[in-house]
C-alpha cells in the first residue's frame, strides 16, 4: 500500500512551495493544494476541502489573514482521520499591543491556534516573524529591483527569518517525532535594520541599492499619488508599524529548538538569493 500523502495548503506561497519541495526531495507523497496549483483548494470554497483532505495523514495549514476558516476545516480534518496538523500562525499574537490591527488578524489567528490545540490531533504551531524573502519575492522586491526602498521604517530593526528555515521547521514537524504540542516562534539570529538589510543585499547583488526612510505621512502620500486608495495606503503603513517601532527585533529560539541548529543570517539569505539570480538586472 502506498504511503498516505501530506497536504500542503498555500502550496504556491513563500513557505508552502518550499515545504512541498523539501517533502518531495525526501521522497514523500505530497498533495500540493492552492487556488491555482496542482490540486485545487480554496479556503473560501468549502467544496474543495473534502477532496483535499481525503486520505491525508498530515496537513500544513497556511491560513488567509483575518479569516476564520481554520476551525471548521480542522473539524473536517478530524472526520477524515488526519493524524497531524502544523499551523502557520504569526509572531506577536500574544501581545494585543503588538501592532495596529483594524482587520482583526490577531483574533482570527488566536482562534485558529485554539482550534488546532483543541482538535485532539498531534499539532505544532509555527509563528514566524518577518520573512527575509519579502525583499526578494514579497512586497519589497519591486523597490529593491529598482534600486531604492522607500519606507516609513526609520532605524527600527527586525530579526528577519529565512523562509527556508521556516520550511525546514514545518517539514520536521510534519514528519518527525518530538514536535507535537510545540509552539515555535521563528526568527533570524539577530535584529537587522532596513539600512543594514539593504546594504547586505547591495553587497550580495553587486550594485547600489538605497534605503530612504520616510515619515508615515509621506509614505501614504506617495502611495496615494501612485494610485493606491488612501485606506489601503494607511493599512500598508499599519503593517509596517512593528518594523519601525522595533517590536519585531527580538530573537526567538524556535529554529534552534526544532532543528538543533542556528537560523540562517540575513547575509546568508542575501548571498544565496543573489547566487541564484535574485536581484539581477
């Protein structure tokens, strides 16, 4: 009998596709699920849930910010006989003052975590901080490619975590022993300011890239001038609040606890990304 597959939701995202790649490299069967990927899955369409869960032994749940689909999905996973769940959550959700959160993301994440813990299944929760990959394939990437990052970040620092480390932790939790009941807060090994991050990318890419700190007001005004609605521009500024306040500068031990090694540094992320052709012009 063939081994039961592992379900990976958000399989085309930053962490999901890396989890899929690592599982397949280990020779394990994977059901890579997303709205437009190999296996059709949409959190907002419950008709796609049962086909995704059929015959699955473990699942990685990458939820949509501010939504409450995880609890009913977990209930269905229990009925399908899934044995293990790994949930992608968020750093700082234990602190109600961590960030301005008009969209209710924190409350939704807390509900998702509670649903997983109360499921009766083996569970692990991943709480990553800011992804280093935001500079290479996220919302900073276009500005980095253009050579100038303009943000209301001041001199605040962030302990950016490499998505490769996140994926390694998730795969360990999906397949290995000793991770059940664990909450892993994931970060890099040290806080890095935006100026330092951009300097590391500039050195690795071999070309000049600048960081230009802006006030929140100027940042919002620039986005509105580019055609973004004022409410969305203000929301983006809110997302950056932990960055400029240094709220996300603290270092967590999740990578070390889960993998028995230190997390990759931001410089290592920048060098490996540049070596793979990232930021080339």
